């Protein structure tokens, strides 16, 4: 008789009881091995061994993964059989490899672990013929097909382990779904309808702060979250992994609201406020300058040498490499998000500077009244009677 899989609670208890972490995997394997076709390797073997993703992430013994992401992997995957997290909220500066890590590494490892099982559906408490889905969602189809799917597809097609088991070399670039093996499937889309009636165990929602599509992304995420909880509530394990990632936008963006809600939840891994210089080594000199992030009453800006720091909220001060200063001086709000990985306050999402807006409305009124009623056929001659020639004269003198 086949023993049921360990529950999440039982695995947590074993993790707490075992003092020597090296023995943990062996203990779990001896209990669980009847559910597997083969023993899954740890995350580092998977990423660096040539049998798996070594051709992608191993450069003659040197890791092609930034140390920052290596630390994240250590936190997320202490064992191929166990993670204490069922949700990851990831918000960093742009260009740091979020899509490569989430789709090319994490999603690929999750597929690998599922395919090591004899019957993934039974293992997670479903009917034996149920299809277990990994869903890749983004704010638009173009992002899914142009960024997320290629990262996962290329990782699998470069791996000898996957190539032996799957026929992925000729996979069309714009598929809607891909059935792998053992009723394991990958589903792509930009709306939850694209994965309706499927058992979504793993979901990656990328570009979660996509401006006007923010509400759509929020709806997608919440719907997937509810479905995972309901579909797998009778199973023995927590329902897989849900991961949302994006660069920061504003204080009211979706990921920030999710972070504020779940920041004290031990089952949620929050990775937030990550600057470019914390991840990439771009040969910075080590010299830094202070910048003020900004708040509801004062614009963010670069501080000058000797400026009194005590006049600012300490939590809103940030030290950045001097090499990045030109970018902040050129476009402070853009650099705050894209380089520093920080959110701007809501008022600056549309208007880049309160000071400039205030000055625009505090100048001389070049008209005699604030509201001028005109019809659609009005010409310049119809406007002339409302011009304040005295204010125009003062304005030109100031110039």
C-alpha cells in the first residue's frame, strides 16, 4: 500500500527536529521516495550541473547569477522537498534579471520537481487525471510571448534532462499552452480566463505594476490566488508557489499594496526596495551622495554637500553611488524607480515636480478672468478682449 505524501505540517516538524540540515533531504527522501520516479536534485545542482541548466548559468565554474539572486534562491529552496514560502513578492529596479530568475530558473525548477514525481496530481490531492498547470501571466500578451515564455522555453530546450523527456526544440514561440508530461502543463496569458478550469499550482505574474493595466493585473492575481487555495484545499501540501514581480511604480501600485498586506506573513517572501547597485557590480568608486526620496509635502531631490540631513525624515533618505547622480538630476522620479528601485509618492506619478507645478499656477494671469466662455468657431479676435495687456507687459519685463 502506498503511503500518503507528507503534509506541509509534517515536513515543517521534521525540519525543526533535525539539527544537521544535511540529513534533512535524506530523511524526507526515505519517506517520500515511493512517490517519485527519480530523486530531485537541489537548486544549485539544477542550476550549475551540465545535465540541467549548467549551459545557461555555469561559465567554466563561475556562476552567471548575481550573488543577490543566489541569496534569494537559498532562502526559497533550502531543499528540493521543502520551502516555507508559498508566495513571493518581488519588486526591484529594472534590468536586474527578474524575468531570467523567475521564468528561466524558478519556473523551470518547479517543472523539473513536478516531473520527478510519478503522478503530480495525486501527490497534491487531486484526481489522477487532473492537469497541473504552471501559469505565466503578464499585463499583456506581448510581454508573455516576448519575455516570459522565451525565458522558460529556452531554459528547458538547453537542458539535456528536459530534452530527453520532452520534444521542445520545435515549440512554436506563440503557443497558448504546452502539455509537458504526466498531466503537467504550461499556460500562457494576460487574463485569468486563459487558465479557467485548470488546476493552477504554480503561477508567475510579471510586470504586476503595469500602469493603466494595474486593475487587470490585480484581478488576475487575486483570482489565481483564490483558485489555488480552493482547488488544492483537500491536498496534503500547500498549493505550490505564487510569484508576482515588477519594477516599482507608485505607493499605490498593486505589488506594494500586496506587500503591505502580507509583510508579516511568514509564508510570504518579500523582496522590495532593491536598487541597481545592490545587485550589479558596475565598478562603482565607493563614493556616495545623499538623496531625499520625497513625501506628500516635498519633492524628492539630490542633496548638496553639507545640506542639513536633520530636516528630512531619516526613512526617506538614501545613499546612492555618485556615478548615478547625473541620472537622478536628469529625471529624479524615473531614476528613483528604475535605478534605486523605490516608489514615488502618488502626486509625482503624473506631475514630476510639485514646485514646478506650483510656480506655473502662481505666475501672472495673462487674461482678465480665469474662465472664458467661447464657442467652437471662436478665433483669436474673440480672445483678444480677454487679454490683460498690463500683466503681459510685466511678464515680458521679468523675462
